[in-house]
């Protein structure tokens, strides 16, 4: 009975605190900004124009490379084999703490940004090379710079996604 009474008091107090607060119309932009900041779609948080998409993609590729490097250190236990070297001991510490963050918290944003490389929706012609990238309308798909990034993105997805899913319970 005491628990039920406590829950009722908390429920009533929540409404009382809400009544003391500002008007809900003034909170709309604040709530929208909070929603965008915890959203997995980075394009809502960061304006993806004027080359920002390519910069974001490069950062994600580097993060995936670091994640794989730290994963190799942990799998091969190189931090324990070379623990006398300060560099390896520090890498082992960062690997133990960083792999879980990159593998869990960054999993969906990383995969979302990697998949954005393949979203080519609009076209100016009938050929598949006449389509342009959704995130950068100045870049044609399957040509030039796009074709440079496609193998890197595919290899990152082939390595990062299954290993992050497989190692997720470990963190």
C-alpha cells in the first residue's frame, strides 16, 4: 500500500512541476533539439552540405579503422605481451574502454553514415552513372570520388558490422 501511495504522490508532483514550468510552445524548439541530438541520423544534427558529408565520412572511416586496430590488440592480447612498453599498455587501456563505446553507442550512426554512400536517388539521365548522391548533389554516383570511397565503405561495413554485432555482448 505504501508503494502505491508513493507512486500516486510522484504522479501528482509531476503534474504540479509541469504546471509551474514555461509554456509548452516555448519548449518545442528545445525538445526538437534534444531529439535531434540523440537521433541516430547525423544529418539532422549536422548540416550535410558543402563537403561536410565527406568530412563526416572520413571521420567515420578513421573511427572504424581505430576500432579494428584496437580490436586486434585485444584479440591478440598485444597489450599483455608488450606491457613493458608504455605505448602498448596505454593502447590496451584505451582498447578496453573504447571498443565498447564505439561498438555500442556509435553502431547505428556509423552504419547509417556508411550506408548513405549508396543512396543515389535522383538522376539527370537514364544511365546509372547519371544519378547523384543524395547527401552531396554535386557528386555523381559510381564515378570519380564516389568510386574511390565505395571499396573503403564496403570493406568497413564487411569488417565492422559483423564484429561489432558479435562483440556487443562482451561490453
